C-alpha cells in the first residue's frame, strides 16, 4: 500500500544522492567481506586534550548542568570565545551582543538563511562548497547564484564576475577559507575585497572559518573580522568541535554583526534550548586552557598528507599538497567522472573517497580525501590503490 505521506515541496530540490549512494555501496563492500577504509567524512579521529575530557567528566556530576541551557549559551563560554578571538586574531568582541553559541557551526550555517531571507532573495554560494550552504539556501526558498571556485584563481571567489544586478539583489554571500573541500587559503587582502564588495551591495558576508587552526607551513589564516569595518556587514562561524577534536559534542559559535547575532538568537530561542552545559564548560576549558593540541593536530595531519601523497605518486597519481584542512582535493584521471571513479575504487579496493560533484558542479573531475585514519590505515589504503592497477 502506498503511503499517504509526502515530503514538503521545500525538500524537492534537496539532493542527498551522492553521500547516500556511497554509504550504500560501502555496506555492500563490507557485506562481501572487505574491510572498508573510510576516508569520506571529515570527522577528527584524534582524542581531545586530557584537561578538556577531565572537565567534561567532572561537570557530568553536577546536577545543575542538567537544567535547560539558554540558546545563546553560557556567558562564561561567550566570554571565553571573545578572549580566544582577541588572542588569536586581535579582534575584540562583546560577549553579550557579538557572540552566539551554536550546536556546531553546521547548526548556524544551516539556519542563517531562515533567519535573514525571504523566498526569492538571492544567495551567493561558492562552488565547490560544503553542502549545507546550498541546502540552507534552498530550504529558505532563496534564489541561488553560484560563485565558481577555479584552480586558476587559487580557488578564490571572483567578485568581479558577479553581475551588478545580481549583486544588488543578493542578501547573503557565503565564503569558506581555509576551504572544505578544496583546501585553499585566503589572505587578508582577499577579505578586504570581500568586505568592500559586501558593503557596497548591502550583502551579509557569512564566513565559515572552521579550519583556521589547521593550516601548514606556518600559515596563519586570518579572520574576516580583522578587516576594518567588517562587523558592519559580516559574521563568522567557527568550530570548537573541529579545532579541539570534540566533533560529537556539537559545539561552535557565531560572531560579528550584533544585529545578525540578535536575529539568530531569536530564531534559535524558538528552536532549541542550547548546548548541554557540561559540554559548554568543556568548551571553556578548551578555549582558555593549553593550546598544544592545535599544534599536535597540525603535525598529525601534515604527516598523514605527506605519507598518502608520497604513496599515491609512486602509483602515478599526482595530488597537490594542501596548505590547510584535513583534506586532499585530488583530480581523477582524464575522461573519468568523479562518481564513477569513486565507486569503482570503493568496489575494487575498499577505499572510500567522496566524489567531487557531491560539493557542486565545479567539483566534477575531483575527489575529496579525508585524512581521518591512523597512518597505518593510510599506508594500507595506498597499497590497495596501487595493487589494484586501475586508473594510473
């Protein structure tokens, strides 16, 4: 009997096909007896710092932590966030009006469109992109204008290529540097251009800065809020989860323009009661405590990247060394579709990568490799790829 229930029309443009298909094939491969090495999802596999875990354990015994948490977040956490931003970026924030706690940056990135857009408003979305940008805009019934991120431009958005009439209609522009999936880094000059463009056209610049603390070779990715006047037209999303290896705890934050912070706080106050207080206090420990874990993470992912790159280059697969993030952005052989490549690789070797077209039309021709397995598993994945003798 067919179901009487149908999805809402707003879900019709939402595609989950690529990720769902890769997971389905993963199960098939595992059922055939092959251990899958999953280099698909960018979830940190390193443990949190001991003092963060100890704080979380201690806070679990405090009964008051089980009361409802306000959606804005503990003022102690927002103060810690403001202090961290001052130390890291030299940016001053008012914890009361310019900082909002999130259930991970993904939470805020998905909801910002609901808070600020009406149906038909224009969103400027980069491509390739972290999927929630486009999904959030689609669910808010926004018209989407794609900003291609091209290798010849260093994967930086080209504001001059956006038609003036489109820019004048746009309400939100999303940027993400260091970038997931393409790993590119932007400098302060780029952000000055971005802020100037947003200010000129009355656009809210939403910068996803989740990977600023995972860059190599002495690179120190900037905050968009370091640009003079940025608070007038910009907000920035950041991730405690990714920076401090507590992704499952779901803790992030939004900072910047106080009017946008207020609007988002109003939306969230009607949707949730905020992050579990024990997790917020663990976040305070992470932000205020020793920061050695950041350097440790950088060292681990850098070594993993070099190990993987050296191995696959011997098989003839040339992949550019990333300047940042926990990912590699790799071209597939000429004449091969990204999804076909990833599916055949998974079926023949048990190594799971994400096809580039999962991140947008300009991701076609690439795959994203997440360096989220121990080095021995990365070495094994390289050996499987090389022994398969396919593609290279």
